[in-house]
């Protein structure tokens, strides 16, 4: 059940990451949302393993959004090459 919450959070985080990271994404909205889900899952896993936050804390939202933005930036860099 926890993964479903992170996926839903990733949808929102992907949209927020698109607002944070400007640029024309060749994949469009679908790829941005999928990258947001990946960033949320990655940030959620790393944050909990590192003991930075627990389930249900606001830091999870922030980490998911930053994780999604980071993955989107890396995607844009790799896509340009």
C-alpha cells in the first residue's frame, strides 16, 4: 500500500517538478509524470533508509518533488546529447 501512496505522490511531484524545471521536454506530460513517480519512489526509499523522515511527514513531499526535479534535470541533460 505504501508504494501506491508514493506513486500518487509521484504524480503530483512530477507536475510540480515540471513547473520547477523549465524547458521543452520531448516526452511530454506522460514522461514527466513517469519521471515524477520515479523521483518520488527514489526519494522516498532513500529518505526512509537514511532515517531522514518517517511515513506521513511533510519532508516526504519535499523530497519527492526534489527527487522528481533532479531526475527531470538529468533526463534533459541526457536527452540533449
